[in-house]
C-alpha cells in the first residue's frame, strides 16, 4: 500500500515539475530557466527536483518524450474515428494538457517539439484518408497532408495562444469545416 502511495506521490511531483517547466517556457527560453525557478513554481524543494531529474534539460527531454508518446498513442486511436470526432478528441486532449501546449506554441519553444507534433499530425491525416489518396501521386499526397496538418495546427496554435477563448465545440466545427473543403479537393484528385 505505501509503495502505491509513493508511486502516486512521485507521479504527482513529476507532473507538477513538468507543468512548472512548461509554464516557465512560455515566459523564457529553456537555457534561461533554473532548477530553483522550476522547484519554486512546482512548490517543491531543489532536492526533490534532483530526485527525479538530473537538470533542467533532463526534465525538458523527458517532458517532450512523454508528450510525444502520449500524442502517438492518441493519434493511433484517432485514425479509426470519423474526422470530426477525431478533431474533438484531439482538442479535448490539448485542452486537458494546456500548460504543455502553451509551451509548445510559445515563441520561446525550441520549435523541434512543434515540428514533431506536425509530423505526427501529418501521419494522422495520411492514415485518415488512406483509401482516398492511394491512387494519388506520392508527392501530391505529401504536400496535401502537410497542408492539412499545418492548417490544423495553425488554427490550434491560434486557439492556444489566445488563451483557449473559443469554445472547444466551436473550434472543432471550424477545423472540420475547413478540413471538409480539403476533402473535396482530395475527392477531385
């Protein structure tokens, strides 16, 4: 029982440290963030930080890795859903993980994380439209999925950077309508 409690406590501490890091990355560059700032924002001491991470870069690397794994698993689930439902699930995930996505779309972000998210999103669009675009020229497929992913991410980035002010269902409908326009383009080959 106490082992389970310690695991939950450790997970809660790691989550607090990750959220603190994400929040700080919306305010300043990674290289300017200190362990003390992260610990203070997470309301833990430096010793606790060092029980979980080697340094600021170790925390960032693990935060990025965990996010990309979670996004990869989410994308696998979304591939099987109709597009509007897939967008709703994606928007809910982003909303539930606001600190990390504020960090991702912040001007202080390394852009590598955003680029990796874009590649994952391109893969989603490629899988969602696999049958429709199978006969299409591979280069055209590549450009079309890039366009769809980047358009979707631009709308999401605007939503995140504006503080999530647009209701989720309105955002999902907007993205879905834009995507249906692209669907017509695909249908016309």
